[in-house]
C-alpha cells in the first residue's frame, strides 16, 4: 500500500500546493505533474496522487480524460475483490493482469456507493470524491497498519495516509495534541489518536464522509459481543481454528510472486504462522525463507535452539539471521530508534531496514509475522475469575494445580482471582491503609494532574471503540477487548509497513484477521487458557505440527533486560533527552521524577526497563525531533 493524498479546494491554491510538493520530493523538472481535476458543479477543484516509494516518484491517479469525473485513490486487495474488475472489462490491465487501484475503487463506488466498506474484503485504504455531491468518502479496513488522516484548513480539505505530506502546504502549522502526548507519557498510548490538534485520524474498521465541510464517522466492523460458537468436542475447536488461521495465510498468498518470508522466533505465534506458510508455499511451489533475530549477548532473549528445531521441522529454502547486538553496536539510542513524524511508536529502526534489505536481495514479495498472537490467543488470567463467577467451581483445583506446577503461591493467586474482584474498592483501600500500604496510582509518578486527567479521559471515554463488556462481570473479555484496540503491537505493524513500502514488500499479520478475532471472542473463554498454559487452543491446534519444545514451552521471552542494557549504554544521551523542558513546559510531566526513575535503572543492574519509561523516551525523542 503506497501513501496517497487527496486535496480539494481552490484551483489556484492546489496548483501552489502541487508545486511545493513537487519540490519537497525532488521530482525531476520534466516529470509529469499530477493532474488537477477541474472545478465541477460545486466550484471545487481536486488534486490526488500517490507516492511510489519503491521508485521514488509521484504517481498521478487522474488522466486528462478523467479530469472532471469521480476521483478515486487508495488500495484494495485485488485478489479478494476480483468481481470488481471481472464486471468492468473496460478497465485496462497492467502487464501482470492486475488493474489500477484507483479504477478498482472507482468500480466499487459505482457498485456500492457509500456502503462499499461493508462489502470489500482484505486490507484496504481509500478515498473517493464524488463530483455530483462534492462529498468525500473513504475508509480504513480493520487492523490496517496504514494511517488515514483528515485535515481541513482555510477552505482546503485533505485526506492522506501520511501527515508528513501536509507539512509542505504553505501556511500550515501543527500544534502537538496534549491528550495524545499524555497517553504516551502514561504508557497507555491510543494508537488511533492523532499527534497534532489539527488532524483527525480515521480509526481502523471505520468509514468517513465529508459533506459541506462536516466530517462524519461510521464504524463498519467490531467484535460482536453477542456472537457465540459452540461445538460438541474440543477437537472441533482445534480443527476450526487451525483451518481458519491457514485460510488467512492462503488469502495473502493467492497471487503471490517472488520469495515468501516469515519472521520466526522461538515463540508460539511466529512458529505457527511460519509452519502454515511453509506448508502452503510447498503446495504452490513458492520459494519460502525464514528470517530470525538473534541476541547472543543476552541469554534470556536468545531462542536459537528453538529456532533451529523449527528450521529442521519446516525446512525452508533459506534461513537467515540478523544479529541485533552487532548491528546496533556503534549506534546511539536515537539512531537505533528514530521516530516518524506521524507517531512516536513508528520508528525507522536500522534493524528493520537491514531486514528488508536482506529480503529485497532475495526477491521477497511477502513477509509474514506472528504479530497479534498475544492479543488473540493469550487468554487473560481473569478468565479464571469469569469462570468462577459463572459457577464453574472446577476452576479452583485447576488453579491450585497450576500454581504448584509454576511454583507460585496458591493463596495469593486465589485471593487475586477469586476474592479481590468481589471486594468493593473502599474496603480494599481501608485494608491497605490498616496494613500501612499507600494506595497505588494507576498512573506513573511523573505525570502531572493535567496529564492524568487527559490520559484517563482517553482510556475511559473512547468515542470510537466503546468496550461492550462489563469490567466487573466479564473481566477477561473486557481486558482482551481493551488490549485488542489499544495494543502496542500497532507500533511494530506500522513501523514495518512504513518501511516496507519502499521495497514493494507486503507485510502480513494473519492473527489480526477479523475472522480470526471474531472466532476467538465467540468461543468459550476456557479454551484460551487452562492450567499453566496460556494460548491453550493455539497449542492444541499446533500440537504435532510444531516441535514439543516449542509448542508446550511455558516461559515467554521478554526484552526488558535487553532494553535496560541499551539504556545504560546510552545513559548520557538519554539523560539529556529526558531533561528537555518542552513537555514539562506543556504541563504534562515532571522531569525530576522521570530522571529519578531513570537513575534507578542505571544504578541497579538487575532492574528491568519499565515500558512506561521507554514510552517517555520515545515521546521525548518524537517531540524534540518533530515539534521544535
């Protein structure tokens, strides 16, 4: 999916903007200029074009003969929406048989009008301007790793996948969004909130319309809280889930050409996807390779033995490794994680670029990941609480056995799962005070009251993803839904997506397919976590396909110590970064408390890096890079 921008407004202004964009992207003097659609009956002109990052060129989406008609721009998965061009034979095809994206979107709009988002399948991001109404419509598919922004300024309306393009519009100045910044500084960023006041971000799974300058949003996909799937036997759930996951991989490989890669660690998610991808590639005679990250200097992060077991099992045509420590050895923290204009979590990390360069040399067209496995398959520990609430007393001995096997206190676990959720808050606070404990805040100590209020409002009063589950009576699904829509995994999705565009590589995340998500919420919760095994259904589904050492591994690799070591190596740089008074001047953060928390990491070699502090570092880096 390439980045695009559509602008409507006065023709003279659009010509001026076009000239600025042409200079900003160093277009050759003799290159064809994007056509400005002539003023229609509404008196408004339109300019739309794509950035072809692979070739470093601007791609026009209008031809002179289309200059007065409907303007369409964006991308859809052609292999999943073939009926659009089977019935539109007049649309000219490229040499590989595919159709121009804007013509397919045009055809979809002609067929379904403003409801087209309800009918398209796969990943899509598009924008359409109808000359009859003067209205603009568009949508972003569920869990799409692209961004989509709306910007309105002095009679100009712009829709784009990259807010960076808007910086080149004469007279435009952006104001940092304090609410979004507060969420990042709190360690609970809203991945769908814009970082600037002047922008509106379209959340995934939503369509939008703009008519007479008024923007309206409509959700066309979300989890259905009333959906239920019930089978007679556990094996039926296993079979259905495996079939569903395999179908999502097949969907991405329908028209695949070139080498197919899969990221593979030693964890359940990436190994499951790698196994299924390898299987399908063998059936279709597609070259299949794996790519793995290595952390040889951090024993607790190294999964080389498990990766080798998988390589022996699936036998890829090539197995490639990137030594993260060696690659980043001479780089500062800001050089390792340079932030993108759109979002502090989108980073142009050299390790990502190195990986994509390697894929490119092997003719890669597709990269699969295991992203989404935690959000979809993990199973929150409060599943035990939900089962207990519904009268399933068998859960108590189950927790007793797993506590013994995991060598944790059953008394404390039982209190947390079966007693504490039923006690009123005032009683818990009184008990803590009697025991000499100060009630702990849900927010980091470095946040100001202003930032706490802003972050709390964002978490509890979300206008576009309203949690349909009760926190008190359905705590597991409440937590899973919250995690699904606010997951930090969006950072990885968007970072890879942003960089992969330049190589023409499609990055695919099968676990984040709507059908897989719908299934995981509709089945009985006990299938997600049982005894000492989270991801129980995934493990059962992959049992026999993956090595037992991978499938039934109880521990999960985390990278807290890796990042803590990285922070200590770059202490002086990060102290300077965290001492900057910009965010403190906005009334969002207390630098003294941030530096105190940072110093604790430096002085205690065994201390892990809290993710909240990592977010503060990234937010400071983003603010100082893009807002000053």
